[in-house]
C-alpha cells in the first residue's frame, strides 16, 4: 500500500493541499492509512495505466481492426486519454462512494444505538462510561468504529472529553451522527443532562425513521405497479401484436417480428427485471 507513496510521495504531498475538500470526505470514508498515501497510490496507478492502455489499444487497432501503425497510434491516443480520465475519476470517486455507504449503514441503526445510550444515561452513567459500554454491545460495525475511535481519543490519546467528541463529530460520515455528537458536546459542557438529551434525540430519530419507512413502503408499492406493467402486461401485449404482425407480413425498422419477439424475451424483459431489482436493492439498503 505504501509503494505508491515511496515512488511519488513528494508529488502527493504537494497536491494534498489542493485536494483539501476531498481529504475531508476521505477521512469520513474510514480508511486506515493517511490521505497522502491514497493520493500517491492513485497517482501511481493512473500513471502506470497510461502506457498499458496505449499499447493495448494500439495492438487492437493493428491486429484486429487492421490499421497501419500511424493510424493505430492516432486512434489510440484519444482512447488512452479518455481511459486515463475515467480511471482517475473512479479512484477519486471511490472514497465518496465508501463515505455514502458508511453513512447509509450508520443511519439505519443510529436511532437504536442512541436509545441504548439513553437507557445508560437514565442510570446515571457519564459520557465516557456510556461510550465505553456502547462500543462493547454495538452490532453495527460502522457505528462501533466511530464510538471506538471516540473512546480511544479520551482514554488512550488523552484528549479532553469535549475535544474528543468534537473530533468524532468532524469525522462522522453521517449527518445525524455529526449532529448528535455536536449536541452531546454542548450538553456535556453546559447542563450535563445526558438523559434528557439522549431521550429527545432517540425519539426524534425513531420518528424520522418511521416516516422514512412509510416513504419506502409507498415507493415499493409504486415499483410493484411498474413491475406488473413492464414485466407482465406489456410484454404479453407486444408479443400478441408482433405475432399477428408476423402473420400479416411486414417488419419493425427492417427487422422481422419474430426476431423482435426473441429480442424482447431474451434481452428487454431480463434487463428490465434486473433494473427493477437494482432499484429495489437501493431502496431497501436504506432500511
């Protein structure tokens, strides 16, 4: 993992300041190694991909498309540039995707975690003891990681409790968790009434989750209607129409109706079903 930093580390260090907004996302994504190491590896991988992509597409143009060497090189240049930009963009986007994935997982379980904290606060436990107990019982890995880092800050690294909570808020990928930590810090500094704060936050988040679940149910009902229309009713109607058309003669855009039926059955219907499954998976991942 540190090979890229060994080779292009100085370049990555100079570019780190220009990527400071991206660095904040990277920290929230939860990577274990420093941002400059990831940036160096990203630069190295992009640089190495340039000659590999260029040679590969030049050979394809030479031996498969049968162009001469000059035109093969000319044709490979824009493809190489486009491929390099795509690779760099994907590597740049990966922490954004990971940050969003962590946010979704945290938001799904956070109301129940804070409800557990409220029960501990009702028993009279302080902030540090609440965080310590929550780390041991938390089943959500992403929430457990954030709480463990917070616990490490004030137990191992020796940060003041308020500063440790502020640091936890700054690296939280979830807006709800960020707001909770910010409020926890203010409550700790001012009134110290952890019971009221955690109970209020837990009730609000559970109410928001119930509203979100109602929206998800409505979305699934709509998708069910779309599924019945697109995957069941519409294909049957088109198959009947195309069958009649094949008996009468004619075609669609120069294609025989039988071929269109095959394309509908073998490609269009499965692709539509997969698309709907992807949409459903995306919706249910928020639960």
